[in-house]
């Protein structure tokens, strides 16, 4: 497997081609993938096997893609739906 570059929320991210998008997000310390539409609470990877739908993102313009079931392909564009954050905890990193 080789390292490739994808775009996540407009920023370049290095990822291993063929790995899951969830693995790429975790490696890049991006835990927040979206917010719950009702409570507004941050959501991110949970089950890792496609059951919970917490990791849904938009890939190459296609919404509702589960990151845990989607393999990294060179040049793919991903939008997480997470709010843009600035400062020391940007990208939704865990403390």
C-alpha cells in the first residue's frame, strides 16, 4: 500500500491508499465527522463496521457515504460536515 493525498474539508491529508476513510481520519487526528442534526453533539467513528451510520460523509459529491466501509482512493475529495474550527483543538482532535 502506498501513501496518497486526499482532500478533506478543503485541506490536503496524506492517507494510505486502500485503507478505510475512517482509518485515514483517525491517523490525521480528525475525530469529528459531523454533528447530530437534533442535539448538535459532535459525531464520529463508532462501530467501525457500517452498522451505526455515525461516520457518514460526502465523498466526491456523493452524500451519505459511510467512511468505515469506503476505501481511500488517490485524489478523492471528502466533506465531513463538521464545523470549521480554529485554534489548538482544530480538526476536532481529542484532548
